[in-house]
């Protein structure tokens, strides 16, 4: 994939539990993305050992593509110190803080989307993390709010004005909406509102973006600076490549090619079944055949 030749930014969404070594290798081999954001590394008590930090990012860094490392936690000083150590050890392109994960366990502990329960504290939290980092290195991946999209009216203007974050990855749902579908005009309306509230800080739109045309329309209508796609990318593995490569295969062919590459890279057992579920869905012939052969 040629980099930076599209008028807006194109990002693969991080997917914890999916982004294992063989998956990353398969994506890299088929050149299915031209940058990475890692899934989250959750911090609780202390900064992990240097070996662990290096290992966490290694698969992604091996690609030699720009890598943004995502961290999750509740203590901004711990996150800031760990982020600085990560940058020193890996030379990563940036650090992202997860402020959107809706998992009940994560939210209960106050991390991920749980941080949005106090939208008035988001900007201060980011300022503290950014204080440990060189300028322009910090971004957030965040949802519209905890239980109301009105929350963005509280956290975005302050994030926009204090320069702590250089980019906002914005998933249009609230945390309590989890993954429930919202009517399409609502998606565009929320993203457009976020772009306005974020002012000079670029917003990368996320949520159900499933084709080049859809992405172009979202960018046009909302004036966002780019798009990120996760599950639709897994249903159409050549989706990101199609932005810059007219010869990229269609979704059905792409799924077959990607699945074959995963097998070549050594994905097997439960991991392969999970990938088949993401690629084709639970009612598909491919998925049903695979579980019948178990
Ligand atoms: C299996 C899975 C794992 C995910 N892991 C992460 C993660 O580690 N960090 C993160 O910020 N978002 C994570 N997400 C959320 C996606 O990156 C994305 O924000 C969400 O799926 C909505 O976008 P989509 O409609 O393009 O999938 C995950 C989503 C899925 C389905």
C-alpha cells in the first residue's frame, strides 16, 4: 500500500484478542494496512518489565510500518511513565489511550470506557499523560459519551483547547450503547458534532465504516480527518487496501485469500474458528464446515 497518498487518514482498528502474531504476519504479508494501532496493554499496579513492553509491540514493529501503541488504565501518571518508556524502547510513532472499551470488567475497574463516567476529568487526565511525552505523541480513542452523546459537549471542548492530544479517534456510540446499531444519520450527526467541538484537533471517525464509498461520504459530510475500521475490515480484509489499490480483490475473494494466509502462518484450532466467525459469520457455510470438522 502506498502511504499518505489518500486525501484522508485510513486506520485499521485495534482488536484485542485478534491481533496475535500470526494475524499480524498475515496482514503484513498481504499488505492489508499501512499503519498499525496495537490493541490495548492494560496497566494496573506497575510499569511492566522492559522485556514485556518490547514483546507487546514486537509483532507490530516487525512490519516496519508506523505503529501507535495503545495503553489502558486508570492512573494517568502510571500511563504517562509507561508511555514514555514504550517510546524509548520501541521508537513507536505514537501513544494512544483507550477511553472507549465497553467491556463490563474494564468499565467496572474504571478504565477504558469507564473513564467517560467523569467526562469533566478526561482533559486533565490526558494533560497528565501528555506531560511525560514529547509533543504531538498522544492521541485518544474515545466514544461519544458514557451513557449520553451529550457527554462529548463536556470533554471535547477542553481536549480541543489545551493541546494535550494531537488526534482523537472517535467511535460514535456511547459506552452503554456497546455495539448496538444506531441509525445512520445519527452516526454522521454525532461525528460532525465531534469534529466541530474538537476544533483544530483532527478527528478520525470510527464505527461501521464498511466501504471506500462509505468512508468518503463520512469524511465529506462530517469534515473528519480520516476513518478507522475494525469489524468491517475483518469482513472484507482488502478493504483498507482498496483505497489505494484499484486491483484489490473483492470481499469474497479477499476473505478466501486472507483465510488461506492465516493457515499458512500457522493459525489453527480455536483461533482459526474465531477468524472464520469474524470473516464469514456464524451462519456461513465456511464457519459451519470448520466447526463440524472439529
Ligand atoms: C474483538 C474486538 C476487539 C477490540 N479491541 C480493541 C482494543 O484493543 N482497543 C480499542 O481501542 N478498541 C478495540 N475494539 C474496538 C474497535 O477498534 C472499534 O472501535 C469498534 O469495533 C467499532 O468500530 P467498527 O465498527 O469499525 O468495528 C475491539 C473490537 C472488537 C470487535
